[in-house]
């Protein structure tokens, strides 16, 4: 879930840049994304989007 979110914040069409108060915060985000890219294999799996949705469901507050 964290990797998915970090990956989306790195897209040019998002508004995450408005939340960054200092370039160091953006650098930390990029560094963390890079670390996760080196160790995660799940984003390459065909069922990755299903895994992301399952993780979202587990993290949501119950209604």
C-alpha cells in the first residue's frame, strides 16, 4: 500500500507537490520509493492490483 501511494505521488499529474514544504521531503519520498522498488516483487505480479485493493480494504475504517 505504501509503495502504491508513493508511486502515485511521483506522477507529474498529481497535487502532492503542493504538500511538499521542502525539497528534502520530496527527496526522502523518492529515496523510499527507490528502496521499495529494489525489494518488492509484487508490483510485477499479474494480480498486483487485486493485492492493493485487498490491502486498502484491510486498512479502511469499518462503516
